[in-house]
């Protein structure tokens, strides 16, 4: 029995809703529904059932959740035992899809210097909120924190590039310019082109939409996804457009041949490593930041 087998159904029972529980757990609703169904199949009984418009706990569910409430504290204590020999826990939180900026080799060298630092790494929709509430020690943000007690180091200025197929007509109009890593296209040429959107909570999409609005450019959205890989592959196969941070594209190998274009040097997403100057994480932030920078160069 794993932690999710206990925590997930308890959260559903608390909120009497799969959708609300999924939001609280920061997972997708279909994934949670599938997990609960798999759990019910494994124990041979339904934990929840619908009565009219209400989700209620069955008798078998009550028995299961009663035991879950007793077992969970034991699991928490067991997890704490594994950390007793650690000097500190460094809680690192990244925006959705941006944990790839925490390079594994950077962590390797970090642990060579600080072998007794335990790192908890996760993604969340609002890392800054977790930093402010004290639930995170080190976060990746797309802007500097407003409050002076929080330090911030620029990790990267990550260009957001236009990605499409090699055969897309825009290729004929792309030109090379100084200080641009990719051929530059005039955004005016993109009007009414089919567009693969990322979900609205992803910072790169918010930056792209602001940029397009300022340029009075309207695209034709044909699909939305939270998968970087799916967005790029679909754009390449269907001759559509998508806008992806350059660093994230490097994380994948695509069977389709893709073309990457720049929209100009200002079209970048800044990424900061932010921390509480008063917290334990401040001791390790500088060293980890320099390592992360070196692996992004």
C-alpha cells in the first residue's frame, strides 16, 4: 500500500468531489478518477458512489478510510526517519514543466559539496505563493519577488522560439540577424495561422499572448495541450505553429523534423532563482544557482 492509496481517497472524501480533490492535489481530474477506480478494483469494493448529484462514501469506503487515517501518521513518521541523518531539507519548487531547469548534473556537484542536504523537488502552478507561505525554500520564478526580504538571482533569459515544420512557407521569409540564435521572422506573417496552444497557467503562453496582442496579431488556435512534446510534434506534423521556451525544446528528441525561428532578441522569458534571505535555503542558494547557470550556458 502506497501513500497515494491513503491520501487520495481521503482528499476526495473531505471535499466530496473528484474535481475539487484533483485541484487540491494538483493533479488532473481524469487521473484521479482512474486512480480511485484502480484502487477500488484492487480491494474489491467501491469506496465512493453517486447518489443523485452527490458523491458519498460506501460502508466499505468508511472502513478503508478509517484505517487510512490511522496508517497515514505512521507513514509520515517513517518518512521522517529517513531524513534524520540529513543536515537540512531544501524544498525546491518550479513552475509547471520547468523542473527541467534543475539539471541533474548540477545536483550531482551540489551534493559533492553538501552531501547531507536532502532536496525535495516539485512543480506547482504558483511557486511564489509557496515561497511566501514558507512552504518552499528555493523557487524558480519568471520575475523577481516584490518584497525585499526575498533574494533573486537571474538563472537564465530563455528565448521563446517559434516552432513549426521545415516545409512551412514562413521559411522563405526568415532572415538572419545579429545576436539571434535562429532566423528571424516578421510576426506580421503569422496572422491567422493554425496555432497549438499551451495551457493558460504556463508562463510562456502568457508571454506569447501578451506579445501577440501588442502586435495586433490574431492566430487560429486548433488545439490546446499541457505537453511541450505534443505541441512541438503536432505543429511539425500539421504545419501549425507553437511557441516554446528554447531550453525546454532541448529536453526532447523529436522524430519529426522541426524548424525553429526567433521573433527577436526581446522575446525572452527570464527565470530567477528566488529564496528567503532569512531562511536556511539562503546558505545553499548561491552555490546551486552558479551550478545551474553553468549547465544552462
